[in-house]
């Protein structure tokens, strides 16, 4: 299996050295990993929410992050693997595109995950910001989140859409049939040519299931959207966590391949 989503302590809410993440991947028999720490946030988000300084590395650390990953990649290659890819997880809420584009252009990235963690500047996945759910009708929030996620895919900035139904993290799920929402997103992703990650962090959160859900994954398969896998590890112990469940979910949905990215070019490999 491959694990194309993990963080580093530079983001302010993850722990462990890069070497420890690599050693954990080696011990788990993972062939390829990608470091995908949070891309620095734009000034307007940082000004709006004092917590935001703990969501991503400061912009002045981006060059050092890239140097760290390239150094550990060389070290890992000289010690029997795993292959280490240079990635980033970029926030792609509306209005953030030029900021993201400017930072992405600076570095030779292998993979860019595009994620939506904010709706109107509200970090809806932050446990300390759960009070914000009381301001929303859950169905309206989901519609708005999926609109933003589709717009994120359409920017062309991301290779992979991260944790595609993150909005369910705390268990706020609308009543009724969600298939039309999933089908709308799946056809937009297919048209945009983005890959969707099966992210195992949801297994460790209150929603207690993979991102995306089984129903969403079926819609993605029906639209022929390609997929990859990631643990979203924030500690070395989480590297590779849940990948066996991800593989089972993918096989159940009819997938037999996952996509890996090098120099931002995708290649399908056997699951
Ligand atoms: Zn994320
Ligand atoms: Zn992440």
C-alpha cells in the first residue's frame, strides 16, 4: 500500500521527526509515502482566527520544510526505503487560489492535495470550533461545503482532493438521500481530472468511518474517478493506520488500482 498523506511538526499540531515517520513506514512495509504538510495560510485567515497559527506552518518555513523532505528522501533511499515524495496539503477555499498558486510555483512538488477545511473562514474541522455548527442547518452546510469542494477541484491546482467528506467529521450528517450530492461531486471531479484520496483519519474521529463514505466511494467509482490512499498521520504511530480498511473499502467499491504522483504526474498501480 501507499500512504500519500502525512504531516510534520512544522504545522504546529503534529508530532515527531521526519525520520520517525519514515521509520514507521518502513516497519509497516509501506512502499511509498508522501509528506503533505499544510501549505502556509493567507494573511486574511491568520488575521481572522488566532487559532489559525496552529493550522499550518508559517510562510517563512516553507523552504525549510521542502529541504527537510528532500533530505529525508535521500536518507531513506540510501537505507532501503520507503520512497519519499514531496507533497503539500493546500487549503482551496474560494478566494485562496492566487495565494496557493504563488506558493506552489516555488517548489518541485510531487503531489498537491487540495482540501477544504474552512467555510467562510470558519475552521469547521477544529474540535475547538464546534460551536460554529449551531449557526448552520446541516443540509445547507453540506451543500455549501460540496460547492466549495467542487470549486477547489476546478481550480486545477490540486492533483488529489483530500478527505472529500470531511464535513461529516463530528457526525453532523443531513437526513435523507445523500446520493445526489455525491453524484454531483463525483461527476465534477471526473470532469476536472482530479483523484480522490481514501483518507483513514475518519476512522479515528467521531464519524468513525473512512473519508469518503462507502456511498460516496460507489458514486466516485461509477463516475470513473481515480483514487489514492492516505493516513493523514499527525504522529509517526499513525503512519499506515487504517490502510487495510481502505483497501477493503476500495475493493468493495470495485476499484483495483490506486494512483501515485511523481513530479505531479499520476501513475496507476495495482491495489
Ligand atoms: Zn486536511
Ligand atoms: Zn492532512
